[in-house]
């Protein structure tokens, strides 16, 4: 008779030690106070294959299809944050170094949790957390659950990513790391401006914030336009208009105008992290433990880009309306993070843990785009240089309390609970854009460059978005034993609420009264105090009239479920249940000038509730081989920003985007099938298939807009489907050589491949003229491949890892007006890490990334829409672990 896979106490101790730093076996339990016992000494040799075995053991014991990665694997690959690590998991791809696509589906089809809790995203354009904000030094493990189970939120499309932060270890541990790095692009000068660049704390400190005089005037007069100020002074008389003009000019002098972009050398990047933890025995059973970790990463990256916008010619070809083939930029990034965890175990059955997580990611980007707009595309000797400064601080603070209990006196009832209070903010206190008109001679030499004469020669933008969330959950498990079978009855409740307050202010400078000679000067000289206050120049500052820049939103979600986990005999395991969710949301846009609600409030309230069932089954073919099946119904709800009719610029793509209040949720039916084979030496192989049926999938498309002004929005398609195959494996080469000095010892290979396809059907819409009404889903890749070749020397002194990742082309946005869909091209990522361990505590690591010097490219009908190159990066680090 086949036996259900079991673990001996010694095996369990080793596995527990491997997934908890440092790697030490747990102390065997005494039966009675006076009993004596022998401690078996276990020495673990090797690094990679054993840690992978521990992760596979956890995956093997799960009731549903899931993939995992622990801290050792992340370190092994040289990944600096969660984003880089997650793309190595089967079927996952990384977009713009921030967002994870699961099984080729866009980021809206995946959800992210922190230690099992729902937390807000500090990115206002996405519902999921930008996973690049989590440095690898504070991560204990990553779990990607791909098959739905009723204990997870029903907003589950491609999968759920759970980021698990450090927890307290089995004994005192201290780990520290310091590193330096640079890129091949940074040997050339980048761009910088006064007050920009590196800042250790990543804090604006009021240097770029909206001047208080401007905000006070806007509050007093409703707007800083001359007419509004005059009305506030008593009426539109000549005297009041003259006073209003003077007030307006004086307000202009309060803005930071030392914003010229200059060439600047780029220093090497550096990072460091420290983590410390310990545990203390209290009495015979109780344990108190803690873990504290902090990390800082500062980097500067030069990059080159190309951007184009096309119209369709009569013969079907594309003709550029905008063409910027010379774009130079530098992004300065400061990342500060920390995690603190304190846990108390009264006994093995009652545990409580407090965790605080702090993340802050500050980005300061200076960019100059030189090329043609609609105005100059047909001029041989003229073009524009558009200077752009974008500064933003993204932060998240989450405080969690968690507990686990099991009471034998109450029939073995188990309880898990958590409460999380979190806040996220995206603070963009000073974005600026201005453009110079360039004229060249017949030889292409620059003759003159003058700031554009316009009522919007320079545009300042100030944005602030705050999210606050509260999330509480409680889960119950009641076990039963019947013969050779065990049955767990499951139930739980989850509550989530979110409040968001978002404001945006835009102001423009008028240069129509300046002479051509004056406009050829530097930006700070053109807008000197003297020029601004000179009434003869007609300087004017005004609000940029855009619709509903400000909005407030709220969400409430009540969730409850019942389920079961049934181990039937020795061959079968069934798990499933049903979840009920009651979802309520309101997103209300406001006119920034009047403060009044824009639109009909009744149309801004969304309410829906439904049941979401799921069932999974596992058949144990042998002790080492199992077959899984899963089916579940889930939902994908549009994000707050997607249903709020406000205009914003997507910081990832630089496209202008407008939300749509009529967007509906997507209902999904998910099927999973996977065969898994686990060998005793840690090798494994799995082959899986999946199918997803979607009703009203949310799609990204281009709306009708003016020439050279791409406007992106979201609409529901009629239906869609996604299906594919996944294969994953790990194998060392020790079987090729029996001797201890065999060159095959220590060499291993790991990899995965996902091959899939998708199709949606969408009706023609009034706001746009879609070219293809049947096509692949936005963001879907037909294939994703990962391959790792690793080596651990038998003496434990050396290790190396060569990794390769690639995704197939995917739809960036749908084509319109006869233009085909825009496709993001495959990106072939090759990274290499080498580590040397001179002592058991010290290690030196060399990291090389993007060795093929690949570019991120979006094409439309073979023509470049966007292209970005960041070069090859090189890093060296020193680590200490006690």
C-alpha cells in the first residue's frame, strides 16, 4: 500500500533549520523533566541544493499549486530586491523593474500581501505594491500561490505574492553587508540640477514643495489667476486687476527656479545592510525572540531612450508625428528600509509576534529629450529640447500583530489571527517641464536655443497621495481523525478598509512678453526676480485647467469563508471551500478650483457581493510523486485610480492616462493541473497546465486624442481566455561522478519554462477606433523562461551562478485607427554571481547584471515607440554572518 509522505523528527529539524537563519537543528523535546536524551550532531554540507530542498519541501506539503523562494536563493542569484528575485519563479515576469506579471497576466491580475496581510500601494497608478521597494536583506522568503484557495482574498487572478519579512532565529545571529556598484552607462556624464541628485535620507525637506505663499493665495482666492484674485479683492475694477497682477507676479518669485539641467559626473553606488536577532529561553517552554534589520541603497543610473508617436498613412505604413531619438537622463534613487520583529512563545502551541516594516524609495530623475514634435517634424534645421525633472518619494509603514494558538483541551482547535495598520504615501513635491526651441545651420551645428514663447513655457506640478488601510483576519482549524484519514474543518473572517486622499496642483509660466534674446538665456536667468517683477514683460502664473485633479476614495471589504482539508487514506488529499465577499467602494473627484464634486456622485459608488468556491485534489502516485488538480472562481476589481476620471501621467510608461468610472470587475474561472516529482537528494521535476476563463477582462487601450498626444485608458472587453503549460526542474550532477574529486560534484542546474497563449474579444468603442477586436490580452507573454547553472565547490570556498531570464513579446497597449497593437519586445537577461568564502563568517560576492546589454523596447508595426537602455551593471559586496 502506498504511504502518504512522512517526515522523521530528525528530517523535520533539518528542514526547519534550513529555512530559519542561522542553520541550526532544533533541540529535541524531552518527554519528562527528568528524562535524558542524546543529541544527534547533524552537519549540513553544501549550500544551494539543500536550501532548495527545504523550499521544495514546503511547496510539496501545500494543498494547492504554489512556488516558493527563500533568502538563500535570493542571495545566491545576486538579486538586490524582491522584484528581481520573483522573476525567477515559474511563469513570472518583471515589468519596469517594479511590477510582477503572473502567467503573462498584467499586474492587476496579481495581488501582493505582506506577511499574509493586505497593505496599500504607494504607487497611485497601480493596485499592487511595487515589489522593488523590498530589499533582499529584510526578506525571509517569497511565496507565489497560483491556485486559488478560500483563505485567500477573491481578488486573485494570476496569483498571490506573499512577501515574508525576517522573523527571529533559533539563536543569536548577526549579519552585515556592504557593497559598491556601477553601470557601463555611468562612465559618461549624466544630468543633474541645483539641489538634485543624491540625498542619503531621500527627503525633500521643503526644497521642492509648493510655496506656502502660493497655497495660501489659492486658498484665499480659490485660484491664483489674476481674474480670481481681482474678484477676491472686491471686483473686476482696473485698480483691483492691477493689484492682482502685482500679487500674481510676486507669487512667481516664490517658486524654485534654479532648475537648469547640467552635465554632471556620476559617482559609484553603494549599499549596506545590518540584521541582528536572538532568542531567550524563559522557563522550560517559553521563548522570547527578536529580529531587527535595516538597509540602505543609493544608486545613480544614466540611461538613453527613444520615443516616437505615429500616424497611419494611406498605404498602411506609420509616419512619425513625434520623434525623439536623443534622450539622455539620470535617475538618482535612495532606498531606506527596516523591519523589527518581536515574538513570544508561551509554549509550542501559543505564539504572538509584533512586526513593524518601514520602506522608503525616493527617485529623482533629470531627463532631456531632443527631437521633433508635430511643430518641427517637417523642419530640417529645427527641433526641441524638452527638459523634465521628476522627483517622488514613495513610502510605506506597516505595523502588524499576529498570533497562533492550538488548544488540545478544545478538541485541538487551532486559531491564527492578525491585525495590520498600514500607511502609504506617494509625495511628488516638484515636477517641472520646460522646452527650448533649437535652430541649426546647414552643417547641423546648433546656432541658437530659446525657451518656448508660450503661456505654458514652464509647467510645475505638485502631487500628494496618502493611503491608510486597516486589515484584520482570524482563521480557525478544527482537526478530526477517522481511521487512516484526517479531516480539518476550516473557517475564517477578514476585514479590510482603505481611505485615499489625492491632490495635484499644476501651474504654468507665461513668457509671451519676453524678447527672443531674453529667452535664449538659462532657465534661472530668464525667470529671475527682476524679469518676473518687471511689469513690461507681462509675466503671469496661472493654474493649469485640468479636470478633477483631486479625489477622495474609500473601500470596505468584508470577507468570510468555510473550507476543509481532507487527507483521505494514504493516496488522496482534498481541500476547498467557499468564500463570501461584500465589496463597497466610492471614488469622488473634485474640481481643484471650486472644491465641488465633478460628476454625479451616485455613479461613483460601487457595491458588489458574491460567493467564490474552490476545490483542489492531490493524488499521491508514490511517496515521491504527486498529481495536483485545482479549480476556483475569483474576481479582479479595477483599482481606485482606474475608475476615477482624472488625468495623470503614468510614471512607468510616461503615457497620459485617464480613469473610467464605468469600468466593471472581471470574473474568472481558474483550472490548474500539475505533476510533481521530488527526489531524496533534493532534485525535483514538475509539469503543469492551467486555463483561465475571463468575463469582461480589463484592457489598456489608446483613446482618440490630438496628434502627438497619446492618451491611455481602460475598458472592459467582452470575454477572454488564457491557457498554457509550465515545466520546472532542479538537478545536480553528482550522479555523473562517484569520486569525491569528480568535476561534476557541486554543479547543478535549475530552470523553468512557461508556454501560454491568450485571446480576448472586445467590441468597438465610441471613444476609440480599435484596430483588432480579437487579440492577445494586454501584458500577456507567450513564453517565459528561466535557467540557472550553479556551482558549489566541495570545499565550500567558492560558489557561482549564471542565470538567464527571457519573456516573449507582449501587448503594451491596443492599436487604434488602423495601427497595429504596440508590442513590448523580449528582454534577454543574463546575470552572473561569484562568491568566495574565506571563513565561515565572511563572504565576498561579485555580481554582473544584464551582460548582454539588452534594451527595453516597445514596437508598433516594426517601428520603435519606446526604447530604453541602462547598460551593464557591476557590483562587489562583502558580507559577514555570525
